[in-house]
């Protein structure tokens, strides 16, 4: 894997660390929002290299729990 890319397990670790803190820590909230956007972008465009073609596959690939992802999506829309 390229050194400038985050491995899927690293994304999962960062999400798990940031998600519970997102209401009290602006950096954690921002990280969750960025990862949610990445999932949306990959799902909408597809990623031939990793064969990510929809949100569910992207979430599984990155180890992001579905319910948490949709919760962040909703919170982002509500702002």
C-alpha cells in the first residue's frame, strides 16, 4: 500500500476512536465527517482499484459500522 494512503484497518481504528467523541471534540467530529464524505464519494463513483461500488461495500471495506455512518450523515444534514 502507498505510504500516503490510510489502510482500511487504520480508518476503522480512527473512526472507532473519533465517533464517540464527536459531540465534544471538533477534530473528532471533523474526522467522522470527512470519512463519511469519502465513503459517499467512493460509493457514488466506484473505485475500480478496490471494487467499491456502493455505500454498504465501502462501509464494510473500511470497517465503519453502518448505524454510526448514517448517524453522522444525519447529524451533518441537520447542521
